[in-house]
């Protein structure tokens, strides 16, 4: 069983073409990525509202698209695309997924996945930042 981490994109971005891991500059994204890198996982992907599933090293253009303002029908289409992209790389039935992503980014993906964790579920942004700080610090001790 592989461990796959999915991080949602954020609106705060650099204004130049960048590797995906460098494009997003919000504190929440940076902390999610720092935590993801501490976990021993086979894959870390970004869930991009524009590009779907994106690998950290992939160079992409800045964009201004968010699932937060999309109608459900569009989000469903987006999710189907992400599931298709994921299924080319990982085993949706048997691998374990860790979502560092908001509800809109998870909602239509979860029914396709058997094993998952949502460590920050139900937390507001400030609480997520605090929890991530604790998780990152705790992982230093091991």
C-alpha cells in the first residue's frame, strides 16, 4: 500500500511560470507542503483547480481559477479528470490517501477512494495553521 498526499491549490501565487511546489505562496500551502514532505509517502500531488492533478516539479503558468466559485457540475467534471489522472499513477482501491485539501477539493474524489485520512478536517484556516505547526514540530522528534 502506497501513501499518496493530495494538497489543494491556493489563490495566492507567484506571477511567473514556476514549478508547482514554488508557485503557491500562501502560508497554508507552504505549511501543508512542509508537513507532506515530512510524512514518508510515495507521492505528493497538488490538486489544481485549473490543471487537475499536478506533480510538485511540474512547471506551470500562474492562473486564476478556484473550485470555490465553480458550480457543482464543473467541480464534478474536474474531479473525474483528477480521478482519471490519479488512476494512471496509483491504485485507487488499495493505496492510502492523505488529503490536505478543503471540502470542495475532496468531495467528489472521496467516493472513488477506499482508504483516506483528512487530518485537518473541520478546522478553520487559523486552526489548520496551528495544527500543521504542531504536526511538523512533532515529526522533528522522531
